[in-house]
């Protein structure tokens, strides 16, 4: 079921016509009562006045960014979106649906990430109704439907990524916020497509390890960061040692045999990879003395 335009007329011209018709009918009733005293003569003008009064039930207001869904004896007839005073079939029942942009913040959900670690996560979802017919007739309560399905999508998305990653190739919840938010919006939109709702934006508003493992995971993060930093330091130190030996050999500064090269490499790695400042030792003799 898709939205379609409802048949309605501008309210001001119809109102003027009805007022003029009522005034004419009132004069008709007054004239009839002055000419004759028979009640039968008043049936026609009274019926006309009753019909005109009933037609006034067809007036309704449409506010900006508001849709009025109309039904005729349970059958969907269309949606009016033109703002202002409108008039339609008095037999139509009408239900207003907001088309304004809305948002909500989910609660803090406890889920397991891709590594199986319990985490707490929350999100802010910005959405609006784009198809009033689907929103009203395809789901029972579209506002509640949006909230529940958004939380379900958030749980699904959170379990697809690890909380944190130490390499650039792995997408993580903490390190790749923009990509994760895009995935979350698409996940929510897929679930809400049948409800006539468009998800404008979805982003994570809260992300943390669960309290029972927060301290342990903090230590794990610190240890992982240290290991990753050490790897970079060792990689850089090896490159520097290789460059130093190559330049010494090219410039002919000193000729080193394999044993002296090994000693020099050892000393340079200690200096470059150590976490404390080194103390120089002056060798007054020879390497072998």
C-alpha cells in the first residue's frame, strides 16, 4: 500500500459558498413561515439547511509538514498534504500523521561484539515519515516500531565488529565511527522500509566495555598498545641500523668484520629499542683486548 493524493478542495471558497447557501436557506425559511403556517412547507428548506450543516463536517486543517490520512468506511482514499484550510467528503474519517524530522536516543544496550566481549552501546536515530499510508496501515504503531527495530539493528550491527583493533585493515566500533554509522543507518533503514519511514542519520552516542570486564579490557588495551608500539620501534630500529651500516661501508669510514658488525648492531638496537636512556661506555682498548 502506497500513499496517494486525496481529493480535497480549498476550504475558504467552499466556506463562502456554504455560508451564502445557509443565508439563502435561512431567508427561504423566514419567507415560508411568513407566507404560510403549514409545517409541511418547511420540510424542504429545513432539509436543505441540515444538509448544508452536515457539509461543514468536511472542513479540516493541514499544518505544515503534516499529512492527513483519509478513509471512507475503512477504505484508504488518500492523504492530503497541502497546508491550510481544506474541504473534502464529510463521510471521510481523518487521521493526522507528522511528517516532521524526529529523533530518539536508544537506551544503553549490553551486547557482545564480534570478539565476544560484552559492551555497552547506544545510538541516536534521526528519522521521518515519507509514506503516510505505509506508516498507518502497514504497522500497528509506527513510532514504537521505529524504536524497537532501531535497537534490534543496533544489536545486530554491534555484533558485526570488534570493539577495538590494532591494525588499519580491521574495522572496529571505536576506530571507524563513520563507516560503522553508515552501516547502522543502512541496517535500520532495511528494517523500516515497510513502515514508510526514512532514516536520515544514525550514529553511536555511547560505547564502552561492560562494567564487569572494563578494567581487564583496559589492561588488555594497554598491553596491546605497548606491543604494537614495540613492533613499530623495532621495525624502525632495524631500518636505522641497516642504513648506518650501509653508509659506513659506502663512505669507507671503517671496515667492519662480521663480529664487529654484530657488536655494533647489538649496541645500536639497545640504544634505539630501550625504554630507558642508555649510559655510554668508553672503550679505551680494542674490541678484543
